[in-house]
C-alpha cells in the first residue's frame, strides 16, 4: 500500500514545536514505516513537492513570501494543521504588533527585510486542525496525526488549564498569591507550568467561553501583588489587593 505523504514546514518561529515532534524518538521511526515524510528539515534533507496528505505548519506569517508559501502549502495539502501558538494565534512573534515606529529587522538583525505584523495561519488560509502550545504537547500531536491518517478530523477538547491541574493533582498557584491565566486558557497541555510552581501565561490561547465571573472572584480573593503581564490574550493589567 502506498504511504501517505506528510510534510512539516516552518514560517517565522524558533522551530521549537518541530523539536518536540523529534522527541517521539523511536516512535517516529515507527510512524515513518506508515508515512513518507516528504519535508521535515530537522529530520531529513529531503524536500519534495506536493501533493501532501497532511501538512503541519509552525510559525507566524510575517512576510509576503510566507503568505505565498502558505497558500502553496494549502493548495497542495488535503489537511493543513497549524502547529503551535505562533501558527494558531501569532505567538511570541505577535509581541512586535504592540509596538509602532520600530524597524525590528534593523533593530534585531542590523539589516532591512520585509517583516509585517505577525498573524496566525487562519488569517490567510483554511486550517483544518489547531494544535496550540508553546511548545506543543507531544501527546496532542500524536493524537492528531493518528486521527488524520485515518481520514478523521479530530477536535481537541476545549477546557481550561485548571482542568489539567485538577486531573494531575497540582495545587492552584493562586493559593500562593500568584496571578494565573489558567481559567482563561485552552488546556490539554498537562499544566507543566503550574506543576513547576509557575503561573500559566496563556501560551495556548484563550478559551472561547471561559467562566469569567468565577475566575475573577477566585483571583480577587487570592491574588496579592498587582502588575502588568503579557500573555497570549494580550496585555493584562492586574490590580492587586493587600492581604
């Protein structure tokens, strides 16, 4: 039976999500027995043209060249998956969208090249599946890959990070007086940040219908120190209350 062709492409990002895919290790070799990785530059020098059964694309769109490349990928793929927060919501790249009159290529790289406002893939093409995270969760990637190879479009469960904390027995960091975006953020990551005593900063993007009233009540009751925090939801000003 002919192998299904799978490709991984990167736009503007750190390629951290592709490094996570490499962590499949020996399982990746097992997957390779069933699929043909036609493009995966961290694992192979092979670069083949389409069509592709599945294309995973990480990174935000920040140039005209990337727009055209993304459209080419879309037209040559049965399924297109946005891989990681840069691809799903703009990610870290979107930081520059909050600054004006700053030539980032010149400031950062000491040379000029086109680099416009960072946007997610869905601003330009139809995306079949979103895998959020900075970086992605390996189990979610494996789940999506398996489903698509069976010609099924999976739906990730949209529940807050708080659900991951409860499931894994992780103490809520707000009890320690920390501000946490877990109640507002798409879960499924396993809550590694709260598990390490670090509050969620919203890297997976906002829930569509978070329970705002209850979350704000908990934060008011527990949060001590005020401040400003940049998250996947944008800049958030938090007013602390003395205890």
